[in-house]
């Protein structure tokens, strides 16, 4: 089977009937929105709770005592 004939046959065989190529899944979109919201909340908490000694966020602080500045 020649190369161009193969691709022509492949495209016709795997065509989706002219429908939209991309679909929207509301459940997946909601899950992504919840994850982004939780990460944003965690990041805001990290920024507000910087260490008094080194000034790093708690996730990156390597101080022995791990002093956290009060808000």
C-alpha cells in the first residue's frame, strides 16, 4: 500500500464523524479548579508564615528552631 494511500485510509477510518475534536469534561475542570485553589491557599499561607531567622517560607526553611513569624 503506497504511503499516501495508507494515510488517506487511516484518516477516513479514524475520523470522528465531523464532531468536535476536543470535548469539555465538567468534572475534570472542577477537579482542576479545586486543586489550583488549594495550591493557591497553601502558597498564601507559606508567604504569610515566613521564618524570623532566615526569611524563608516554612517549606524551604532549614533553621534549627524553625521560628515562624506571627502574622
